């Protein structure tokens, strides 16, 4: 009978050695850890994206509110106090800052700063737009003075 230097019996059932099984489990473990770390990174990125989209939606809603109040002949100084929370945006707060660009203020720079917490840290985003104030009937007819 010839000498067999391997661990397998000649003519016996084929199988894997303990070393082969351990190497395969190690490769599988490394792959699983890499896949799980990708899922964790994707979840964090998704949360950041949701926060940014939500803050942009809130800023858009606040700018629409300012625009509607300006159309109703509200004074810029009265709108300066806008800020706080909206029920539909739990966990988010905002401040509004209005800057007239000329005199009389027909162009108004509107800045909305939205704040929220993410992973225990304070986050914020600033959104800016210029609103054009429509001329009232008195201004057109010259009776606004």
C-alpha cells in the first residue's frame, strides 16, 4: 500500500479538513462584517438626507407664509418676529430674518435658518430667497405718500 501524506483516507468519502472549514468561515465573516458596515453607513446617510429634505420643506413653507403676509400689506418689521415651531415638523425649529433691499422695500431678502438635532448634535441649514413685493393700488396711483 502506498504511503498517503494527506489527511484523507484513500478511497474513502471526500470531505473538508478543519483548516479548510476555518479559512472558509473567516472569509465569510470578513464579507459579512463588510456588508453590515455598508448598511450602517447607508442608514446614516439616509437619515441625513431625510433631515435635509425636511428642513428644506419647512423653509419652503415658512417662505410661502412670509410671501402671503407681504402680499397682504404686512410691515417687514412685523414679520421679523416670525420663528418657532410648526406642528407638522416635529423636532425642527426655525428663525426668519428679513432684509429690505431698497427703499421703499420692493425686494426683500428672506433668510430662514432651520435647526434640528441629529445623533445628539445640533444641526442647521440656512435657506435664502428674494421676494418681490407687489405694488399696491395706492402706490400705483400715487396716493401712497
